[in-house]
C-alpha cells in the first residue's frame, strides 16, 4: 500500500530516500509545515544555524569533504536572500548543493506579501538549475531531478522553491519516489572521446617540456588516483590550481606547488616555458593565466573538462577532451601503457627540463623553513603559523580557509596529501566561508581533525556560528592570523596605491578575541611570538582538547605580504618575488 | 562582427525563456531580436534569436545555451542556407493631395497590405527579410512614419533538412 503524505512530509521523505543524513537550515513562517515534518521523523538530522549564509557554507563544506550534495533549508524572503552568497560560492566552485527555499503561498505570489521575494529570479544566474513547486504531487519528481542534476556532469547548486500551500499538512497524496530520471535536454558526458585521448597521449610522448596543470575538476571528480598514475607513468612535473590542491601529494618532489597569482616561481616559470600543457579539470581562470595574450606562448594545450563551455573559453585548446576527469585519465593511463613500449618518453629532454625547473626552485622557491626567518618588527610571521599547524597535524587535517592573505599562505605552506582535504572559496572568494565550511566538514567527518585557517576580517563575517558550534559540540580548531587589518587589500594598497590604506584597517576597534570566544563557551589562546606559538599549537591539538573547539589568536606581522605575486598584465613568469624585487 | 541567427528548441515551461534571456545579459552578449512561440509539439518552444559575434563568441554562446537544462537543441542558421522573415505593422501619415495614393502605390510595390484605414493614416502590414522592411521605411520617408512595430526575425533552414529533436 502506498503511503499518504502531505507535501511537507513528501519533501523530507524524498530527502531520506536520497540518503540525506543532515540538512542545514533556519525556520520561518513559510517553512513551518516543512519544519513540522522534520520534527516528526528521525532519519534526517537538521542543524540549526545562526544565519542562512552559514547554512549554505556548511552544506558546501559537507559536500566538498564527502562528494555528496549538501542540503539547505531556508524560509522565504530574507531567509532565501541570506542564502544567496553561499549559492554563488557553490556555483563558482561547481559544488553539488540543494537549496530548498520556502515561498509564500501561490495565491499571494506577486502581491509583495510578507517575506516574499522572487528566489527563482534572484538565484537564476548562480544556479545550475532551479525548480518552483507548482503542486504538491510534483515534489518527489522534482527532488529526484534536483539531486540528479546537482551531482552529474559539472556539479552545481540547485534551488527548489516551495510555496507554503504545497506543503499543507491537511492535503495528502500517495507518495512514490521515482527510481530514474530521464531528461531529453540534459545528457552529461560520461566518458571522453577515445580518439582524442589517444591523440593527446601521442602529443604527450612527443613533448620535451611538459607540465601537468590540474584543478578542482580532479578533486570533485575523485580522480586523484588516476592523476597520480599519469604523473608517475610520464614523470612530468605537475602543478595544481588553488582548487586542485591535494589531488597530488604536496610533499612529492614531482609537485611544483600551486600556480597562478600567488603560485610558486617554479610552477609559473615551468608553465610559461612549457611546450605542452595537460590541463585537467581546470578552467584557465584569470588568477591562473595572468594576461591570456602572453599565456604559455610555446605550448600545445590539451584540455580535459567535463563542461564543454570551459574549453577554449579563455585559452584555445589544441586537443580538447570533453568528459569527467576520472574516466578520461583512466583512458589516458591505458593509452600510455599501450604506447610507452613503442614510443618511450624522451628522457634526455625531460631530464634537462627537470634540471631547469630545479634551478628555478633553488633560486626562488618557497622557503619551507620559515622558523629561522625574523620579520623586521620581530613579530610572528603568518607563514610560521601555517607551518606550525602543518607539523602538529602531520599534514593530515581537513583545512578550510577564508579569503585573503591567510588563504594564500595556507595554500602555499600546508602540503595537502589528498583531494577534499583543502576546502576554500576559490572562484567567488567569499569571506566568512571558513568557519561554517569547517562545521560542515566536522559534521560529515566527526572523528577528523578540522582546522579553519582564517583572518580576523573574514572570521568576523560569520562568527555568530560559534554558538552553533557549541550547540552541536563541534571541536573545530580555528587559527586566526590576526594582522589587525584586511591584509590582502592592504597589500594591494601598498603595491598599487602608494600605501594609502583606504578603509582596510580597524586596529583600535577589534574585540578581545580570547574573551569573545570564551563567552561562546569555547577555548581560546593567543600567541605573539614563536615560542608562544609552539606551546599554543601543541596544546590546541593535544588529546586533552580533542573534543573542544579551540581558537588560536595569532598576532602576526601586519606588514607581511604574500609572494610571489603576478605583475598585472604580464605573462606567468612576470612575478614580484619579495618587497621591491621583481 | 558577424550577424548570427540562432534557432533554439526549448522546453515549453514557465521560466525557461527567462533563463535564455538572462544568460545573454549575464555573459554580456547582445540580443538584437528574439521571437518565440510553441512548435507543432506543444511541449517545445522554438526561438529565433538574432545576435552578433565572431566564431569564437558564437561557439561560447552556443555552449552556454546548451548548458541550460531546458535548452534541448541549438543551431546557428547563418552557417547554412536559410530563410528569414519578419512582419512589420506600420502606421503611415496620409494627409494632403496625392500623398495617400503615393503611399498606396509604394505599399503595393513592396507587396504590403493595408490592414486599417483612417482619415489621415494607413496601417500597413508587410513581411519579408529585415532588409525589405527597412527599404520600405526608407521609401515611405521618416516624416510620414507615425508608428512601427516589428516582430523580429524568424528563421528556418532551406531544403529537406529539419531542425528537430
């Protein structure tokens, strides 16, 4: 016998049938029928946030750590609009997410009703797709389609707008969850074109100065293993984008570090001088290419991407391959294994290429022992903090970040070992992302060490979630690189605006962080010297505090800049390497 | 910049058209004209969209259109032999002396039809490629034109080839 359920109950039941364990949300008038349906069941746990933006970042962190879609539930009007920043964040980084926004009842839509806003219209440019529920019977089918679209092809956020009348508890319908989805207009590529993969492989075997450039598509596509195989079979140098870090082990000698605006000298120089670039799941973002006119002038470009619209959007691909990273790279491994006996790699050229790269690395590579460095003012350096956290967590923590200098220092100095370990807002660059994202990760991975590397500017954008952390006992470790300024803005003002710090400082108006954190019921330490740092970091990650949220307020040198840095309008090898040295 | 006429098959659903229009705004592409109506299959709408761009730009536009879930199929009609038609309703001043007869003659030359008559004006219906419509307006002369409404271009490929699912 089929069950009879109301629209609100069908919605929650459909989430159960999708295997959803946790949703992140905030109730309100239009959502109350749905919340009542949540109350009456046990299988889907609802996490009550303090602001809807945080709910979306939590769902986002959850999705990035697990590969499963994050689910958000918000009410109409301000609930929906508060969620928008998180939807845009997920859209830019291709993160699977389902945002269920309640809506005013159908009969008042368009009348400027209380808490009414056109969520479908507002979210249109930043969703992969959206649905508005016309009648309750459509709910199971819409949920099924939403999950299918969010998680297949190039993943992305889906909005389901649910007018209150379609969740009315007094109207019940026969519930049946569909087994399959068929959309005539949506057929994502499931594998790459064999001929193109073979063509790419042949080009790779003929290359003399090759570089593998991989991005978030490898992480999202779970293709780390295949990427490592291609790198091992060929011996090619490899660099990752900000979104791609972790897909290749960060401490491996074959790894050149991150490329791009704040990428390593050796990664950017290798890209610029390469004769072949194997781009996998990366989209030639402007933070990677610098001036596209001057980008990699000698290189044959192989571009593997799941989204045809990413290929040749910025840089023309010589050998495009449309498909998910995993099967395409697996096909490439097979093609390489077949071809290598007949067309061995030109090892003399590759060795010479490696010697050039090693020279770049020796000349201007990142200083991996910053402990010995002293800033002019004698203050703690932000890089030292990241290195201390890296050592203490043995490179094994999930690390989320906010946006700014601390994000770049984390990307440069924490050597990630696996995909999904490094979680940050790369595309949209959303300050306030780090803490809620870490909460989503911790909820998905209760036993893992989860570190949020942040700055006081970003942290203050969503710090209300410390209360949520108390409610759900989330033992996140927050590392606040406190330079008492909007560091990256200030750095640009130093470099491009003659040091005129227009609205980038607030030194005398900052809270006493230790007291602030303690008032939320958590632990907090401050550190302003390297010795204090060592003690505090050791204590933070000690077994005694394993189950506690701990905040490290590290006072760091406010004048430190992130280097290397692109010279605007230049090629990849045009970089500023330190203050006054380009 | 080349003039491009795209034909798009779209799910005939609420909100689908706004995604297409929104895409052009978001990606900084132009829409010069747009026509849309259901096809013989009521679940599908067909759009004819006039824009401009070089090959690279049109490739991107096409890819982004295809990315929209409700877009079923896209072709660039300007890639091959095709027909274009547009309909114009134009209200023309007919005051004084022989002016009324002259307007009527011009209208016949262009195979237009007078669809409404008033003491001092004619309303003329005229169909054809955009060029013909513009030529008619030039022939009538700016000072005689009172009001113009055009549908925008509809396009179809020539020959047996059919644009379908």
